């Protein structure tokens, strides 16, 4: 586990509403970041599929798909971009 101290500015209303909704807790922020990372990984996968479709290449195998998924998961764990 890594401890980070983050400071950022929010509009007053947004800060109030986020705090009232319980979104400024470490647990909530962690959950929001994880969801954002999942969305980013999904978007990267879809972008790759779109590039492959445009390239008129052969369909990829399930093993190749799994390798891509594994690469994204590894990148998420190590903090690197896939």
C-alpha cells in the first residue's frame, strides 16, 4: 500500500456536494480511481480493436486477446501504461 498526500482545488459547490456524498474519503477516492483505470483499459482495448479492424488484419485469437488483457493488468499493477 502506498500513502499519497494529494492537494487539489475544487469549486466550492462541487467540494460541498462531493463531501456530502461521501466521495472525498480515501475509500471513495480509491474506488473512483479504480473505476477510471478500468474505463481507460477498456477504451485502450476498444481502440486497439478499432485499429485492427481498419488494418484489415486477421482476427486475433483468444490467446492473443488474453495476452493483451494480461498486459493491461500488468501495466495497472506496475503503474505503467500498456
